[in-house]
C-alpha cells in the first residue's frame, strides 16, 4: 500500500544522461530487454535476455550493486507474500479473497448494526463506514488474478519492428521525466512503459515515433491505488489499516466470547 507513495515521489537523480551512461557501461552490447526504475532510492535494474537476469545499478555512482536496496527488497518480498504467500500458493490467496467477499456479503445481510463505543462497536463502524472501499479492494484483486481488465481491446497494435531498450529510453525521455518511469519492458513485439502521468500510472506502447496510450486497466489502477496520485495511494493505506483493524478486533471479540463460554461451563464445577 505504501509503494505507490514512494513511486509518486520521483527523483532528480534519474535522468536521461545517467540511464544512458548506465546502459553504456553495463550493457555495451545492447542485449538488455527491460529497465526497472526505482526513483525513491536512485537505482535501476537492467534485465537481460533471460527472465530473472538483472543488473542493479546505483545511479549516483553508476556502479553495480548486489541488490536494488533494502526498501526495494522489502517491497518485493511483501508483494510476493501478498500474491503467492511466498510459496507459490496463489490459489490459496484467491480462495481466501473469495471467502472474504462472502463474509462481507453475510455481514451486509445481517442488517444495520447498533454502533456503540465498544470493541464490537468500533469493529462494526469500521466495516460499515468503509464498506465500498472494503468491497472494491478484494474484488479488484480477483479481477487481477483472473486477468480481467474491463477494457475492450488489447494493449496496442503491434508496431512494424521492435525497438531496442536504448531507443525506447530515448523515446520515453522525449515525452516524460524518467524519474516518473516505473519500468520499460517488451510484451511480444511491442515495447511498453509504465509512467506516472499526472498522478496516474499509465501504460504506453513505445513506438519509434512516440508513445501510444494503451487502454486503462481499471482493476489494477484501483487495487494498487495508482489512479489519482497521493490521494488514491492514501486511500489504499486506509483500506489496509481497516482490514488489519477488522481482523484484530474480530479475533479479540471471538476470543472473548469463546473464553467466556468456557468459564460459564466450568463455573458449576
């Protein structure tokens, strides 16, 4: 949830000259296929021809570093935990997301609650006042898991000839600040880039003569909080805090009731 805020920050250290210098030094043969920009810690990762191959570079010194940084590693680990529980258990994440939506539906079916200044009251108030957001988050997550973009067409018509990563960097830099770029990478015969375009993380097809906007993937934009700059990122943080609060207060309420029943049963003895 905090990652979009970091991506919105940008950096003056990420410039065309620095990225070109990094490519010239660390990819002299021009075989690199992708570029990941982490403006929040002034580093980039240059992806090789094989998937999983990457060279991490500190833009301040133009030297290779063993990893993209502690913050980037922390965010990546959390993303893998969020999507696959670190053990390739994506199916379990999907199943638990469906279960969450079922629980939300059951909660709605129970009707409007009486909200009091108590643990149970705070639990109910959080659920009802943030209900639309609490539904949108898991629902858009399912859309992402099943590849539903709600767009009527694909990303873009394939260009006549693929362009190199160096050409793509120059084309993107001509229209956008590279400090606002998230990544540049190919999909099929089309080079794509994701850019912070006025607070919205938009994906463009990179052609030799410029950028062409692809259809918006609204489920991804909403789920990741990337549709309205810092405001949408803050909404995602609020949603995450609300889910943590609901789970913790729900467990406490359950524990109180369970132990109270046990004490009642043991009282005669």
